[in-house]
C-alpha cells in the first residue's frame, strides 16, 4: 500500500472517530450531503433504499446485496449507487478495537451533469444501460478530495463556498475512474439509463399502486422488451420485483414504527390479499410480520 494512501485513510478514519465523538450510528453533518458512520459490531442484514451516493470505508468492511448480486467493499474500494435502489446491506467487519468507520456522500443527477458539462465529458447517449451500482478501486486523488471535503467540518464558515467545489471534484474523480461511464449514463438525456431513471422514480413515488408495463415503457419511449432489458440491466430485477421490495420495506417500517395491524398495513402498501402479503413478507425477511417485528424490537432494545 502506498504511504500516501495509507496516510489519507488514517487521516479520514481519525476524523470520523473524532467527529462522531466515538458514538455508534450514522451521523449527519453540517454538509447536508455528507454522512459519517461508526459501528463497533457487525450488523444484521438491513433492507432499505440505497440513495444516489459515493460510499467509502476506511476501517472494517461492508456488503451490499442488489437482487442476487453481492457488492463487498472495504478500504481499498468505494461503492457508487447511481440510482435509488432497494438493497440489503450489512457491516461484515467491525469490533470495539477496530470500529467500522465509513463515509457516504450523496449527489443528484444535476450535479453529475454539471461536472460533465464543465469537464467536457461526452459519453454516448445510445450506450447500453449499465447496472446502477458498482465498486471501483480507490486512488489517492479521490481520497485527497474526500479528505479536504471532510476537513471542512472543522471550519463551518468555509462550507458554503468550498463544499460545492469539493463535491464537484469528488464526482469528477469518480467520472474519470474505471467505471465512470456508469455514473455518467445517469445524466445523459436520451440514453437508456436516463429513461429508466424516470421509471424508477415513478415506481418509487407510487409503489402502493398497480401499474402497467406498457405505460412505463411508453413513458420511457421504448418497446416493452427493450424496457424490460434496460430496467433489469440497471436494477438487477424486474419492475414488479422492484415494486415488491419497495412495498415490503415500507410495510416493515410501518409495522416497526407503530402498533399497526398487519392486514391494514398490507392494504396501505398496495396488497389486496393479506395472506399473499404475509407469504411474501416471510419470504423476504425470513419470518411472518408479527414474529419479524418482535425480533427486530428485541434486537433494537
């Protein structure tokens, strides 16, 4: 490992330990798109929607499951989610002596497009859509930009001016990386991934309503077979599987947050049959709704 890379990792790990005050959990910061994480033990697999973000681990390891694909990463790699995708994530390496220390930087398609325009990056809009998540090898220029961005937390007065510039630099470094084209496709109007993004946003906004594939394909200006192919290429699942994961994740959050009846929650998230809801819930989370929520509350307590 190059001395510069090791020094940057140690600097970032030290910053996270200090800025989180050695408290476990995910910590928002005064830079709205920047989140710090610290954990001293392994976590249970957690279902959720992964935001568009660049994610780094400086100590420990993590794994993200998208469909049936696994994305394990640690200090030598970083993970990018160019779309909002339903995933299962788990911290796989952490201890009180060597806590898991990580950083997430969220971004928007507009920010990616602005960096591309400024830097003159012009990918082909006709390129086949690629998976909306990838892992790439981290390098010193990218780590250096992330370090300077994180250090702004110690000088809040500098954040309004410098944070947007450093955010642009981080995205530029990612776009220049091996898989930068996957991130670039998010912002290229007319490309397959750009049109699938609109379908993803529609399903997310209306996950509790039924939809017709024909309508989504028409909105994307694609034939039904082409739409299916591009959607699976980006998300690793079909539109129906994507919606089902969103519905079940929302149901689990509702059941955990309030003393709600499982049948009522089933209807709220769009199921017409409580028994079907219970079967699919157990298939996804390993237990029927009531038993699963009891287990979660014991773990949380």
